[in-house]
C-alpha cells in the first residue's frame, strides 16, 4: 500500500520525440502496460538484434540522445524510462529491485521478445545486473556503465562511502513534497568536493535565477515538464528529468526499502552471459568517501566473481554515454563484436 498517495502528473502525456536526429533516424515513442505499471520507452528501426538501454536514477531515455543513432545502425535499440521517471508510472511506496525486476521481466518477454543486450548506467546498471542474474534466457549480454556495484549496498552506502547517499538525502529533503516543490531548491546548499580541503557550492544567486526561470516556464507552459531550451544540455536535461521524477524513488534508497531483491556479489556469481564493465572516474574525499560509482578494488572484485567479464576504464564522468559518447559507442560495438556470439557480433572487420 502506498504511503505517499500521488501519481505522475505527466503520465500518459502525448509527447513526440523532439530531438530531430533521433526522430529522423526512425525512433518512435511507445508505452507498455505491464499490468502493474505503464512504462514509457522509445525504440529505433529494426536494424538488428535488440539492445535495451536503462538510464541512471533521475535520468530518462533522453540522456542517451547522443548515442541512439550510431548504436541503431546495426541494432534495434530500446531506451526506457523506468518506473518513477519520465512519463512512466510513479509507484510511491513500491520501489525496490524486486519491483523493477518484475517490470523488466514483463518488458523483455512481451515487448522485446528475443534475447537482448541490457546496458544500464548507474542504478540502471544494477538493474542490468539483476536481469543478467535472474533472466538468463532473455539476456544475451549485459553492460554495466559505471554502476555502483558494492558501493550502493547497506551499510557501506550510508556509513562509509556516503557521498551519493548524502546527495540522495539532500534530494529527498529539498524536493520530497511532490505537490509543493521548487526544482531550484535542489541546488540550494549543494556542494561538490574538488579536493581534500576545498569544495564548490552552488551560489545563492544562481539558485534564485534558476527558480525564476523555472517558474516563468511553468506559467507559460502549464502541465508540461520543465524544459528550458536555452540552458546548457546537461542542466536542461537535469531540470527536465527532476520535474518528471518521483522523489520517493530516492527516498527508498535512503530509508532502505529499495534493496530487496538484489545482493550484488550473489548476483554476479549467477551471471553466465558475456559481461562488460565500463568504469568512469572516481576518487575519495575524507568525510565523504567515494565520489564516483566504484573504486578499483570494486572493479577487481567483479572480475574475480565473473572471470569471463571484460573491463574497460574510460576517463569520463559518471554518465559516460553523455560525456564521452564516441568512446561509449566504440566500447559497446567492440564488446558485441569480440565477446557476444551470433547476430550481435555483426559483420566481420575487414582484414
């Protein structure tokens, strides 16, 4: 039973893809009703076997806009809004790996309907791991893009490497009331450590400026997600995603509800399909712990538990497919060509 009785105000919103290159490449938006939730997704032309993309927490399918077209040249690419995000259903009180796993089970069996490569970023990568461990007949391979393997498990997540935990708690504290929230408040007091002794803080003048712009947009476009086209792409996407995000998703990580259904080490021991681990930048800061998804020991532990896995370090921030799209596409294509058999391998490289 939901303890936070509200729904996504944008669910069922009739919205065409407004990214010209993606639309022109043949991508179309659809919704799938699992019987429990309605999932929004886009799918490209049928140019090959299926690749399913799962964005990070607070992200939507639009975060993949820089890689959808090149990936679709020899794959049928799906990109989802997981429950609680975008125009998919909000399910307050019902967020856990068990719930998201049930969504993926239905989506893969009823929409994709053939073994797929599952590629996820951050929490989407953990969901990809869940799929690889639990749905071996539906998963041809898995790609974990800077996924917080081991670091997003309790008690480490809260007590040791608490930087991300602190960020989620800040999100809940500032935007936790879905009926009365100013998106700009998320940035108020937000800090990022840049060294052991120095941190950056979002200035108050910028928060006030952002608040005015957001309120002006909502006045002009009532009932629409916040999308301010003259902002830089990363900020534009962040604001749009936040406006379409159920903060109870983050609250479930903070209060512990989310973790049901996924033990990271156990899941890795059950991965028999090809596995690619993409690892972005990370560092540690005293008092904050890990700033990033996983450290080198975490990555090494994955390789020990899944000896057949492939590992690739990419100098990039957490959302590799956004910050280094060419490197991401090249890493995915190389993995499919060299490690994934059958139709995913594609044409042989010229001699």
